[in-house]
C-alpha cells in the first residue's frame, strides 16, 4: 500500500469525525444547553445547529412541553388535629432551559417539596369539613405559591389539582353515619310533607263533597217543599171549591189512619186524639136522618098525643127507625174499620221493633 494513501485516509476520517461532531440536529419541543470548555455557551433551538467540535458539548437536553407530575400521598394535619393523606397532581412547563438546568439541581424534587410544605400551611388553617369542600381555594393558593417560587427556576406552574383527600378510617365511618342520618332525615321530612299534602287534599275533597251534597240536599228539600205546598194548595182549593161535607172529610180522615204505621222503619205509632171526634162526626152525619123523623119531646103544659095521632105517626116512626138503624150500622162499621186500622198499626209497629216475630198480613179493606 502506498505510504501516501494512509495519511490521506486518516485525514479524511478525522475530517468526517469533526464534521459529524460539529452538526447537531435538535428535535421539535426540545432544547439543548451547550457548554464550551465547561461554561454555558448557548441553547440550541429545534433544527440543524453547528457547534465547535471538541470545544463545545451538550450538557442537558430538556423537554419544553407541558409536563404532568403526580406526587405520592402525603400526611397533612388539619386545624382540628386530624391526619389526612392528600395526593396532588402538578402541571408545569419549562420556559427557560438555562435556568432550569443551572438555577436548581433537581427541579422536580424542589417542586414536590415546595408543594408539600405549602399544602401543609394551607390545610393547617382549615378543619376537615372545610378541607373537603374547599378544593378550588386550595388549588388556587397552591398555584400562586408555586408559580411565584418556580419563576426564577425557569418553570411555569400551569395548574395544581388535589387528586384525593383520604381521612382516617374512623372519620370515614363517622361521615358515612352522618350522611346516612341526613338522608334518613330528608326522607322522613319528604314523607311527612307528602302525608300532610295528602291529608290536606283529602280534607279539601271531603269539604267540597259535603258542600255539594248539602247544596244538593237543600235544593231537593226546597223543590220537595214547593211540590208539597202546591199539592196542599191544590187539595185545599179543590175541597173548598167543591164544598165537601163533613161525611167526606171524616171518611178521608179514617182512610188515612192505616198509613200511619205502613213504613218498616217506624218504631212507634201515634193514635191521634181526634179519632173519637171523627167517629162521632161520621155517626152524627149518618144519624141526622133518624132524628129528623122522630117527634119532639112534649113540653110542660102540653097534652100528650092521642092514640089516633100516635097511630097516624107510626109509618114515619118506622121509616125513621130504619134510617137510624142504617146510620148506627154505618157508624159501627166505621168504628170497626178504625179499630182494625189501629190494630194493624200496632202489629206493624211490634213487628218492626222485634224482627223475630213474623209480621201479620194486613187484611184488605172491603
């Protein structure tokens, strides 16, 4: 091999190596910090970059995209001396690669420790109930403190979220009992409200029903009273217009007696005191003809009639006796009918009062 070729090949290899060392390709969303002889020189941007071989070297490679960091559960004491374990989620982004590489040794550990101390300060001023219901306030206070502290490190904290708050087991049981009691209370209140509304609606319905029934009964009674009044008026006018005699009125009076105890609901019956007066009226009505044919009694100082005159009045006396007998028979018949009607009324009343006794059939009136 020619001795001249070997140095040329070595020189070519060295040149290729130096060119390859001088060219740096940076991916998108990445930043490279370049040091020259151990001192920060510049930060390479995405794309093709040239550096001085041997003099320059890449110290740190950083990702400038938004990062998510989830910390482990950390015990925190609340204002009411309860220990709760809190997990946090941190969203951050590197804005200055030089500061992130040279201002802090480990920015993740620094952010984690700063989060824990800030969280203990915030939670220490709240009780457990307020801690569980004030997550938004805790997040905003944590973000304000972390953003202020990490600004000089070239890091921007975009969001801090509390992932979980775990109280002790005994506190969880007490909270479950309290929640169950609250639910039972609300259920009992709702049930009582429903029953109250149902009773109110039922009472309103009953009230409207009673009012409507009372109004209907009132209208029915008014109409019935008007009908009865018109009927009585018509009967009264018919009786006075036809000039009924006492015999007809007495007969209608006796005819009404059997209807006194016709209802099955009657537990007592009343015999009017005018019954004997009605019988006497009928008797007197039918006995007027007999008294018309009998001779008047002799007055003091007058002479008694002779046998001839007595004999001359015999046919009239016989006729008067027949009429009187017929009137007496009619009166007796009317009295018997009245007595039968009274007996029937008594029997029906007793049958209504004692259902065990069979009810006697009412004889039909001739």
